[in-house]
C-alpha cells in the first residue's frame, strides 16, 4: 500500500495543501468582486449610451459631454484597478505563492 507522497506528485500535494487553498481564496476574494464592479460600471456606460443618448450628449464644458467624460473614466478606472491589484498581489498573493514555491522546489 502506497502513501500519499508516492501516489501524488509534489505539485499535486502543494495544490491540495491548506496554504494553496488559502491563496486561492484570497485571490478569488479580490478578483471576483473587482471584476463584477468593473463589468457593472462598463455595462452602465453601454446602457446609458444606448438608452439615454440625450443625457450622454449633455455638455459639461465646451464640446466635452458626459459621454466623453464617462468614456475617459473607463480608462482611468482600468488603471486604478490595475494599480490596486498590483499592490494587493505584492502584499498578499506573491509572498504566499513564494512560500508555496519554496515548499515545492526548495530555496532558490
């Protein structure tokens, strides 16, 4: 009769570990809500453009209208989300992933 270590590779053992499960949980806890917020934000923009063109055409300053402002804010929000994710990954994900990697491969 073989032991768990003989039946599974070191990578399968790492994937089955509580540390790996915690890493997945942390990542999903950040990524899924952030993705949902961004998709809703984008959907609101598309729906406003489709169903409220008069509102989107409202002038803000000169030839700049609300539609243009919201469209540009889509780009801004993408950069903000990316920056927030990078900080989160550097603080939460990368150290945990590095510990798991060291457990699998040993110190570099």
